[in-house]
C-alpha cells in the first residue's frame, strides 16, 4: 500500500483520472479556535464545505464536532457500486448547504458527512487497490457476525445533536432497500483540553486526556494520512472503526498512580511520566535511579508508540459512548491499514490498557476521495 507523497493539489484533484478525482484506543488532537465562549459558539455554527480534494469530517473541521453517528450497512449485491455514493454525495451537498427540505427547517451548522466503502466494494473496482483487505480478528473481541465488516460507512458529525438524526434519516431513506443496516453507534466527545497553541484533545471516560499523538503537521499528513495513488484513490484514506466497552468500575478501583502507569501519562495534565509538557514526545528510555522505566514496559503510550511499532501515525477522531455499554467508538484514519493492524498486534501482546477493554464491533473502509458538483463522489473508483 502506498503512502502519500504529497497532498493532492487542486489542479491534480480536477485533472487526475481523466479530469475525474472526486483524517489503539485514543482520539486525535485538532486545532482549536480562540479560547472564548463566543469563539466556541461561532465554531459550532460555521458551515463546513463538503466538497474539495478530501471529504469533510476527517481533518475538517479542525476541531472535531462534539456529536457523531456512524452507520455501517451492506449494499445489495445487484446494486451498482458507483451509483449510490454519487447519489449520497449530491445529497450531502444540499444538506450541508441548508437548502434541502429534508432538514425540516433546522440549520445544518457545521454538519459533515463522510462516506466510505468496504473491502468487498473496493474489490469490485480493482483487487489491487488500497482498501481491499479485511480487518483480522484480535484478542479481547466479542463481536457478533452482524457487527463485523460492512460495505458502506456513513459518518455524520455536528455540533447540534438535533441535526444528526435528521440528516441520517434523509440519507438512509434515500438509499432505501438498496442497503441493509448492520449496526450504528452514536457518540460524543469530552471537553477540549489545550495541548499547545494550535491543538486541543478531549478527555475520555477513564478520565485521561485522549489522543495527544497524531499526524498534525502537513508533512505528517502527507506521509501517513492521505492516499497518493493510484489515481482512483488519491485524496482518500483508510478508516478503521472499533466499538469498545470499557470496564470503568474496575479501572476506578486503581489508585491514581496505578491508573497513570496504565497510560504512561499524568491523569490531570496528560504529561508523559518521563516529564516535559503534554505535547512532549515520551522519553521511553528514561529510568529512575534504581533502574526502573519511568514509563512502564506495558504502558499504553509505549506499546502503541509508532516508533516502537515501526509504523506511521494514525489520525484519531474517537467518541465516548454510553450504550450499549460505556466505552469508546475508536475511529482512526491512515493511508496504510497495517499502521493499525501492526499497532494493535503489538498492543495485544502486552498493553496494560487492553485488560479493561472488550471490542464489540469492527470494520474498515476506504474513505472515498473528495468530490464537487462536476466530479461525483466515488467517480474515480467506480466508472
């Protein structure tokens, strides 16, 4: 699977493929607006364009909306693979613009809808493309057949929680009997904590600041997030969804020091146990005078560290959930599925955090490249 060499330019977006080119267990940081209630209010109502080289809902908006609904469905075997994404993309344009009567007069605000297709559909386009591989099974899973895999992802995010079910109903009703829903999950993000002058991160249900490491610079995004080729997938990315239950009551019985040893960070501040600031890269070699690692050998930030695993960075936009059980909807975006699978395999061997987790749903999708009025969603993949 090829990594992105550069972000697709607007010219490349319009010109590729015969002028048809249509972000383990922690959430990613995003740039944040000025720290004021007025700025936050503006951020929650500022429209996000659904069109461009990449779909919205990954790196745009920069600060992830607090509410999400992810719907995973199968597409009928007789349904043409390309027609449905193109049709959904056109509806996304009218819904995000606020001109769609199905909004029932509600402002879409900062609505984003992100569409992905599963491995089966990608293989119908070409078995050589990124996105054809299924996720393997891992330990600590309790996944019903209905909750593993899928053909279609519809991710709906917004600051206004009322917008999400309205938009989801419009899109699902439009798809009609061409799709069959597998599972869905609603989630919300905790309050944002400043990481540096341009980034924030939310707290998770275990009380820790959630997701400080990720591809936050342009160079990191070019290297680890966006697909650069072949042309049909340039501007896309690979998404992984994992719904995970958390054993909150058992974790809460640990002392604060023991909780911090599980993560490898201070609970109150997010600072690595090796010192520095919340944004500091953990010093995995730092030891106490008696020779013990400051960050334990089984700490989450050590076991999931990209350098230790030998993979790229994942952009994570995860959400806390309270049904069907308290936990986390983990969503990661990367341009190589092995970034996720190798990381979780390394964590599986000895990550202190995993003893408090059980995964109950799992899927991977090729997030389609961006689109606009002249270049339908999915047109580069499904001719």
